[in-house]
C-alpha cells in the first residue's frame, strides 16, 4: 500500500512539474512574441529611441529567465533568442532600420515557433 501511495505521489509531482513547465514556456514565449511585435511596430514607425529602450528591457528580462529555462529546454533555443536580441540591439544602436526591422521580425517568428515546438501539441509529439 505504501508503494502505491508513493508511486501516485511521484506521478502527481511529475505531472505538476510538466504542466508548470508548459505554462512557463507558453507564457514566456508569448511575452517575447508580444514585446517583439511592439518593437517591430516602433521600428516601422521610425521611433528608434523607444525601440531601443524596449529592446534593452527585453534583453534584461530575457537574461533573468533564460538561466532557469536552460534547465528545461535546449541551450540552442535559448542561445538563438539571446543572439537575436543582441543583434537587434546592435542594429538599433547604429540606426540601421532595415536590418533592425528584419531582425525584430525574425525574433517574433522565432518566439512563435519555439512556443509551438517546445509546447505540448499533437504534431510535435507524434
């Protein structure tokens, strides 16, 4: 009886951790995508100073959450986002609007794609 209870408790813990991971992934990459769209809009409207401030805030946010994420997801995915944000910061800093716009668009698509790939859905499981 004790073994059955222990097994059920362990199963509940594993399920809770899995659900928690999925919530964190969806919430974080959803936020990344939304912020990327804001930056994309600002660049499109030639508001480069505002885009720079928002990109720097996004970079700080990503640095805070990327460390715990590395224990849950592949380093390649976190590295890709880190590089795209740094690239975006650089293009904005030198006022290269075209490259900044393209990089922001890539960041938005990357966030959307990673949320799908890392999230639980039948097409990624099967």
